[in-house]
C-alpha cells in the first residue's frame, strides 16, 4: 500500500512538473505563433511527453499527451485561442499527434520495464549461481557422512544420503541453468547415433520406471544420426521420460519414438497424463513452473523443462509441447540430423 502511495505521489509530481514545462515552452512558442508550422510544435511537444514519460512513468506521460493535445489545438491550430478547428485536415494533424504521443509514452514504459526485468533476471542468475556454488561443498560433506552412518545400519543415514543426492542434483541444475543464460555452458557437438541416446536414456530411467512399460522405437532408416552433444541430449531425453513416467497412469505406456523429418532428427516422448491447461503451453518451459491445480511435489523444483529447452537450443535444436489426441502430452526434441552415409564417405 505504501509503495502504491509513493508511486502516486511521484506520478502527481511528474504531472505538475511536466505541465509547468509545457506551459513554459508554449509561452515561448506563442510569440512565433504565425511563423511556426504544425510539425515544429508537434516535435517539441513530443519531446516533452518523452521526457516526462522517461522520468515519471507511463501515467504521467499519457496525461502530458492529453495536455499537449489541448495546448496544440488551442494555441497553434486556427482559429487560435479556441478549441474549434477551421480546416478539416487539422483534425488529422491533431489525431496523428495524439496517437503518436500516447504510443511513444507506452513504448517507453515497456522498454523501461523490459530493461528492469532483464537486469533483475541477471542479478537473480548471478545470485543463484553464487549460492548454488557455495552450497555444493557442504552437501558433499553431508552426503559422505550420511553414507558412513548408513553403512553402520542406521536407516536415517540412508534417508539423509538420498536427500543430499537430490539437493545436489537441484544445485547442479541451478548452476547449469545459470551457465546457459550466461552463455557459458560447454557444448561438444559430434555425430551420434539415435540408438545410443535411446539405449542410454532407457537405462538411466530404469530405476524410476520400475515395472512401468516404456515403448521405444526408432523409425525409418536402419541407423539415424544427428550432430549434437551426447551428454546434453541424453539429459533432455531422460528428463522427458522421467516427467512422462511421473504424470502418466500406471497402466498407460510411455512412448519414445525417434524419426527423421527433413534435416531434423526428432525425439518424441508421449504420455497419457493430464496434459497442460490451455494457455500454459509455453509457461511449462519457465523455471519453477507449476501447472495450475497440480498436486504439490516436494521432490521437484520445476527446473527440468526450462533446463531441457536451454540444452536443446544451445545445440541448434528446439523443444516443444503439444497436447496428445485422446489425452496426454507430446514433447518433441528437434536436433540437426546427419546423413550417416555421406559422413562415412567423407571420412
């Protein structure tokens, strides 16, 4: 409430100061009323609107647009010193001026807000990276101590060790996400076979899947290949499979299909889970995202898909979501494909 009052006071002060500046400029211009063209007045008034908007915000800028419009009409559109308009074309001049002033105030406000958001995101990433880096050392110590306790037969040590492993993974995700946004993540792209990624991903999620059915298939050519970082790609595919297993009914199979479309190699993970609410198709790739009405999950921080998309894009790829016909979700990882026969002939 106090912040709103402070903003209101600042806006009011800006309007008063802007009105005083407008009055002073108008007083000077009126002396040359018959010599000035409409374009000269419009440019000077627009400058005042921009100055007030930059200094005191959008509301003050929009109020100044209205005041400048009235002053323009009253002092510089014949017949002078009235709000009447003799030449119908002058309506066009005033309308264009008002629209331009309002648009300028709005665009300047948007630019300032986006700049503030970018700076806040930069500071947040730097803070998270620093905190995450500092947390790794004590977590390693806790994990080692818990492992020793667990070996002595204390089940509490095993629980602590498992939780420390989970927290360590969370910290690693935070660091990698910060590196991605800063452009500092190392990528080693090479020619890799899709079969190898599928096999490694299935092995990685085997413990989570348990007796759950995962149907994997590689479609088309005998050997599909692409140019990508194997470790990063494996991480993305495994993450998609883990999410599909987590949200799918136990009696519904999770599907992993690989195929080639043109110059792209596609890894497609489909499930029969609840899918996403309409309008949240892109929000799901934001850090710390939680679907509306989702059951709270203390074991998930909501970083997986944000990191997965970043890992895809840093390899010249993409990660997208689509609702699955009949219910569920389809996530598609797209990466550069390679014609393996041509690559071998070059070698």
